[in-house]
C-alpha cells in the first residue's frame, strides 16, 4: 500500500462557523488563498503572461504552529482567527489514492517463474482466494486482472462484430457456391482445425488467449478456402461429363497437391512467429490446425459426396463425336487424370 505521509485535517465547528456568518465553502476559499495563493491578475511582459498570485507571507503559511492564528474574513469584514471555529488534527494518510472505474483500488502484482503461463497461475490462485473473498466486508471485492482481464475485454470486442463477420462470410460463400447444400458442406469443415490447434497448443504449452482466437478465426477461413477449391473442381468435372464418383476421385487427386502445398507454405511462414511471446499462440494455432485440417479436408469432404452409386452418369453427358477415319460413334471416356 505504500508508506503513509503526515497530513493536517481541518475540522470545522459548524455551529460556531454559522454564528460568525461563515460557510465551509468560504473557509475553504480563504484558506486556499492564504496558503496556496489566488491569481488576482496577470502581468504581460512581451509575449508572455505572468500570473500575479496573492497569498500569505512565508512566515505565516509555512509555520505549522501559526496555522491556528490565521484570520478568516467574514461577510461583515471582521477577521476571525481560525482557532475560534475550527480545530487542526494531525494524521497520517495515503500519499496517492489509485482509482479504477472511480473505485479506490489496491493492485497486487506478482512475477511468475519461467516456463509457466500467467493464466495457469491465476487459475491455481483463484480457488485459494475464495475464502478471502467470502470474508470481505460490504463494498470490498477482489477482481482478476492481468492477461485474463485483457483477454476478456478483447474477446468481448471481437464478439460484438462476430455476427457481421459471419453474415458477410456466408454471403460470399453463397455467391461462390450458389447452393445451400454445398454451403453447408463447406461451412461444416471449419471446425476441423480445432483438432490440430488444440493439440499444437498443448504440445507447445501455449495459452488459448485472444491472439490464439484470432488465429483460429483465420484458420477457419483457410480451411473453407481449401474446401471451396475442392468442391468447385468436382462440379467442373461433373459439368464436363464425368460420372459423379469419378469426378470426386479425380478432383481430389488433382487438387491434393496444390491444397497441400499452399497449406505447407502457410505453415512454414508461421515458423518465425512461433517463438514470439505475443504472436506465438496465434502462429501455433494456425500451424497445428492447418496441418491436421488439410489432411482431414481431403478425406472428409469427398465422403458425403461419394454417397451415390459409382457407375451413375453425370447430369449432362457429352455430345457424341464422329471420327473422320472410323465410321463408328464413340463418347468420351472418363479418365483419372487430365
């Protein structure tokens, strides 16, 4: 709490002050003028303005023994000694009163040892403080600060704009896919990153805070992007005349390499940030989640699309083509790779 300092508190006798025609406000203003001074005018010298302050002489205002003899002028112009209606009390008080949200606050801070996360320490300390919190008198409380408090504030600000972000994201996906079923399929792959992100944070011993949440949101966008690429290629192959089963297999095989390469490029790009104290959880979240989600996307997305019979034909078949050398007719045969 800090070392207390000496102070002087003026205790005014209200009955005597009213009998002399004085109010607490008038006493305060007179003492302010005598001790600290009152600006009565300004003196201009060149381009500078110098305040002219009226106050008592140093022998009167700096001598504690002469403070009771200071005279206060009443409304009738009569000078009354301060000791006639007030008493000086010598006390100790706090030098600085820290406030937070207009409440007087006492902050307790502590350092943590290496290889230990601040949220983990806080979660271990809070149960031990429960008995102290229950015994606090009315008007006193213990609040949790530090990284947990800042994370709660940041998450609240993020949740305020999350509905708008979700609506904009769904709108863009709907414009691209133009199908509610494909939209549901793409959107359902977003949680696949939780598996790898959780495992990576546990292995790296990093907390799931605000920056990790930002990484998880960015990770969801990367996963849905890969799914959109895969679904779009499947629809293109079906429109080209491939059977649905063959289109799913061919598109997955052809898009596996570009999807994996872009994912690994993003993972390698996050390595420099992995050791950062602030951005490290975000980098670890993206790296672990994207690695696992890329593999699961190539395995999970084709599964619901392959529910049809393998030999079923596409919605639109290609037009038969007549060859100039051979008199027979033939149709394009689906192949596994272009």
